[in-house]
C-alpha cells in the first residue's frame, strides 16, 4: 500500500503481510523473506526489532519529498495543516523505531584462527 500511495509508509504493511503469511502460507511467507526489497526489512525487524539507519534516512527523505510536494500543491490552508500533522506523527513514529546495531568491523581485531 505504501508503495502505491507515497504518503503511507511501506514497512508496516510489509510487516503486517509477513505476519499474516507466516500463519497462513509458508510459500508466500518465504517469498516475502526472499524478496530483494522486503526481505531485509522483515529480517531486521524479526532479528533485532529495529530498522537499519539507511532505511530510516531513506524513509525520512521520502516523507519530506512526498509531504512537502503535497503541502505545496494544496490550496486549502486546513489541508496543509492536516498534511503537516500527519507528517509530524509519522516522523515521530519512524524516529522512535530503534536503529539496528551495525556489525562490528574493527580492522585491529584479527579473526580467530582454528586451533591445529
């Protein structure tokens, strides 16, 4: 739904679809998990209960772009206020979602070698 309507975020609909498919059809659920766009979102949420930082930045950019354009083309003052309120609520919602911990890639730490 969020892919078609730019004002709505895609992630909650993807997570809802994954939850429904997990209970109803293993085939569809596995298709969502293996999809190149939705698979990582679902895996991050299931594993960490969080989003990647780049995903949050992309969501914020798309929100500013879509809400900003919508506010600019609206003629009614009250519609502009409504869009601004929706953008604020959605922005706070996305801001409150935790950021997934990044894997540590410290070049000073050598990988453990197996004992021989």
